[in-house]
C-alpha cells in the first residue's frame, strides 16, 4: 500500500503519466524495502538451506574431507556443522538482487541485454557467496 500511495502522490504533484514515467524506478525499488510474506519466506528459506547444505557437503568432499549431510547438518569427520535458518542466505540473496536491480537501473548507457545479465547474475552470486561462507566456517571449525 505504501508504493501505491506514493505513486498517487507522484501522480498528484507531477502529472498523470509523465510523473509516473519519471519516478517508476524509485517506486519499484521501494518494493525491496518491504519484508517478504511469511508464506513466501519459509519455503524459499528452506530451499536455500537445502541447496547450501548440499553444495557445502559437495565442496567439503571435493576438498578431500570425509563429509556427509543429514538434513541440514553437515558432518565433517568429528565436527558437526548445522546450516541454521540464519545461514540460509535469504538476506544475502535479497541484498544481491536489490543491488543488481539498482545497478541495472543506473546503467542507462548499456544495452538492455547487459542490464538483464547483471540482474540475473544476482542469484548465482548470492548462492556462491553463501556456500563459500559455510565452507570457510566449516574449515575453521574442522
């Protein structure tokens, strides 16, 4: 409702379509300030936890460590590392998506395909950073 109300303010003060055309990037970017609904946040967070656990286990095994996963817990030899709800990477994902959206909006001199690639690269980069964080934490504890 905040975005709709601010769109109404823009229409009221700047004119009908000229104001909205001018202000739409800022109004659309405000959506990143709103929290995700709980029915969206839970399944996305659980999926990201599972991906982070599987990818972290794969990296540990690739490094030659005896690692296996049970649910959201990675066992590395004697060390157990739990991928908690806070380690799911959802906040990191939303941060990277917001940053890439801002960059794509500000790169006005670039072709739209370049801007789309910058925006689409946010999710894989966020996942890779989260897995790297889990792997470094696991290596330190191991």
